[in-house]
C-alpha cells in the first residue's frame, strides 16, 4: 500500500509541477518551431533532476517508510544519499528539472514558474516543514540541520 501511495503522490505533486504545468504553459503560448542547438543543453538538467527526484522518493519509501506528501511523511529521518548533502534535494531536483525545461523549450514562463516554485518551497520549508521535523525528530534533526545545508551543500564537521 505504501508503494501505491508513493506512486500516487509522485504523479500528483512533482508530476503536476514538472510535467502538467509546463506542458500547459508551453502548449498554450509556444508555436511549433525548430530547436536551436543550445536548447539541447537543458536535457541533461532534466535527466539529472528527474534521477535525483526519483532517488529521493525511493529513499522516502524504502528508508523513511513514508511518501513525499506532508500528509503521509516518512516515519524515519532520511539522511543518506542526496540528503547527506542538502536537506531538501527533492525541491532542488524539481527546480533543476524546471530550469532544464525552460532551456529546452526556450520558455521564460517556465523559468518564472521555477522562481515561483522556489519562493513557495522556501516558505513551506521554513514555516511548516522544518518546525514539523524538529517536533518529530528532535535533537537528531537539529544536529542534521546544523551539518547539512538547506539548499546548498556546506562543509561542517559532525
């Protein structure tokens, strides 16, 4: 059942932000045209972001025993994999995908979507997610958040 919930929330949350909304934005305003060579530079960003996102979702399922949705969050604190480097690699992965899509589709509106997503993710993380994690995991989350940067990797001794 946890696997089905993980799949559902994957399609619902990041699927909407990285597939449905960009498709809607691009298909409604961008005419069909030839690609310029530089647009292909966005493809590696999309692939790297998707791999990071799917890896984190798998970790939430396999190690955290939960999903990426706040209403079905992991029961265990996940601190390995990409979480060893940043506390919010899913959000970083989504932004990476969106920037890649903005390049591939030569789309300013997708870039604007990425900026809006960053602002909303920041507000959600600071005002909801981090206080919830502090309540749930206590000192272990405090130590983890001291060692590991929110969005950008940093070097701090354990």
